[in-house]
C-alpha cells in the first residue's frame, strides 16, 4: 500500500507523559504506554442490523451486530436495514430488499457491487479546507459502486444514494460530494438516471425523500452524538489535557525519506485484485499477483469488475480496466510495447526528476495503430468493436507514423487509417477517476505538506461502550457529517520528530502536478 494511504497500527498505544526524577535529581521526561481498547483502523464490520439480514459469507449465514466481513462477502437484506463500516469515516447503509457484495475492502480500492435495492454511502468531511486540499482531493480513497449495468465513482467525502431500478437502469443522488458516471460529473444536490450506460440529469426536486433517507440521516446524527459522548472517557480527557496522544507507528511517516521507493525493474505488477497471466511458451493461464514481474511475450487479462496497475517503467503507470487483456513485449532494444487486445487501458506518465540520457519510450498498440509515448501526460486506449480502437489524449503528446499529435485529441483507428477529432467533451468514468487517484499517490508531496496531508486522511473507529456501536473518531482534524453535526471528539497523534521541525516552506495553496485531468 502506498504511503499516503497507510493507516496507523491496529494496536493503539496511548503514550502518557509523566515527570520522573532521575538519580541525579534532574527532572527528565519519561513516557509510559498503555493499550487502549476499542479502536479499529480497518473496515468490514457490521455496525447495525435491524430485521431480516443474511450474510453469504465465509463464516456462515448469520449477520450479527459487529460481525467482521471479508472481501467477497454478500449481504442480503429482506425486511430490514443494515449499516457496514468501510474505511474509518466511511459508512455503507443498505435498505430493505437489497443485495450488496463487498468486492474489495482495501482502503485504496473500495468496491461494492449493488445487485438490487438501495444503498447510501456517507463519508465524513473535513470541516475546513487544507492548504493542500488539491492534493488531498486527488489522493482521496474513492469508492466504486457497481450496478448490473453501470459503474460509479465516489470521489469526494459526502453523502450519496444509489438505486438499482432494473438490469438496465440505475440512479444516483448526491446530497453532498462528487460522483462520476459514464462521462458525467455530479456535484452537490445533483442526481442522474442512467439507462443502458447513458446518464440523464434529474431535477433536484424530482426525487422525494423516503423512509430510507430519513433513517440514514437519523443514523448519522446519532453517530455524531455518540462521538461527542466519548469526551467523558479517560483517554480523551488525558489527550485534552495534553498528557497523552496516539503513538504513530507508520514507518513511512516517521522517515519521509523512505516514503518513495523507486524500482529500476520493468514490467512490475504494482497492483491487481483479480487477474491472470499467460506466460510465453505456455498454454495455461495462471493467477497473477501484486509484486509479480512480466517478461517478454506475456499476456495479462483482468476479470470482470477487477483492475490492475503495471509499471512498464518506473515513471510509467499502465492501468487495466476489468475484462481487459494486453500483450507485454520487451525486445532487446529495451523499448517496451503493450498491445491492447480487448478492453481499456490508461497510461499516465509522470514528470521524472532523475537525470537520464534518454527518456523511456512506450509503444502502445491497438487495432494496428502504434503510438509512441515518451512525454508526461495522460492517455487512454479503448478497444472497440470490429477491430477498431480509439486513443484519447487528455494531456501530453504521442507520435504515430512519424507525426506528432498533441493533447485534446481523439484518434480513431480502423484498418490502416487513423482519423483525428477534437476531444471537446470529457468522457471520464470511474476507471479514469481510480487511475488518476493512484497516479497522484506516486508524486512527491512537499516536505511540510506530508504531515498535513496525512492527518487530513487520519481517523479510526471506536467502540463506544455506552452504545455498543462504533463511531468515527478523526485523527487530529476537525470533521463533520454531511448530514450536519461535528465529530468534535478526536485523537491526538505523536508527530515524528522530523515532522515537528520547523521549515521555511510556505503553506500556501499547493496544487498537484499529476498529468491526469482530475
């Protein structure tokens, strides 16, 4: 997992400052630690159950309160409701007559498949923007919601409702936040009906609030009240008196110089959730895992609803959408080529700060069209029907048949010809949002900003002994619910010494330099 998304250790240590007297009678500062029970930094927990709820899970069909779920588990809600905890601050609520499968619970690859019914996702929001808000937004841990026909990306904190109308239609409503679906970006108060992949915007008053919306709001407000009640607990009182903090055990944060490790290897599989590789000279597909390395002639395919990230070079990021297939080639001249056999891929090239004699070149091939990519940019290739393909150049430049083609172009290849069109309309979808988020995580963060970005994402679940339910506790930041109310009880974090040192770096607004357009 990349440094900016790492969470604190699950075993929390409350570090308590105590004054002791040494044999020399000099006053020195000592530190004692005690284990604080009730904190969780991972999701996948059933926090509330009401009525008939069943779990198609590895551990059996029961769906009791506080049950721990794993990736692949499915919840079926009949006459009832359920609330599941995802990342700290991320709530998933399911209505009656709903079926949802938790495809992935990884913090940076959250995926929920909504087969039927309705779901609401609530994500706690920062009360005020950070000077590094642009970076924080770009590395936000998105949630992908997959319906029978469509795929949505939740790319900001807020509150969202999703409804499956039929196998061909789904709906989304954004109370607060930002969602992306099929080339359409929806902001606060917006909604859309998506029929066979085509979104139609809905008027704000076209969707009435029902009992599920009301229940979700009531749950949100009760969890805010639960958070406030934590101020009566001993660990919070010690923190408020500046006598305690949570021990940060993230090695990358303690030593920022180790936060970015650049490998000189090529064809590295940086991430894959479900995929297979056909090694050159073999006839059987094998499971491909994160950390693997591709060789000349290997073929890679992803399963439906899965994704992959491959680094052809250290500064090149190739992302594969679900149900896609590529051919990887690394000839003797060292110029890697990737042929898109089906599906979609994104290539993001970041700015290199290394001194090199010659920039790396990636040959991207689709439908007999060959594109040379050497410059920083964001490119997407879609394999189309009838052996055609399209290249979308959002940022950067490609070379094809000796001709340079700059950004904001759509290239359609068929047969031996390539037609050029202006890329006037953005066609961003959830795959682009996910690719852009992962690209942004690869970029260096200003020294002073590392800590500010880290605490802007910090938080934990805490099991409130008075309610026997978990509530969200922010980590040294002010948060609020999109439904209203502040999560005012927070925990303090022990800043590593290197991050406590003062710096002359100004804390003005900082923008990320990632080439992707999000």
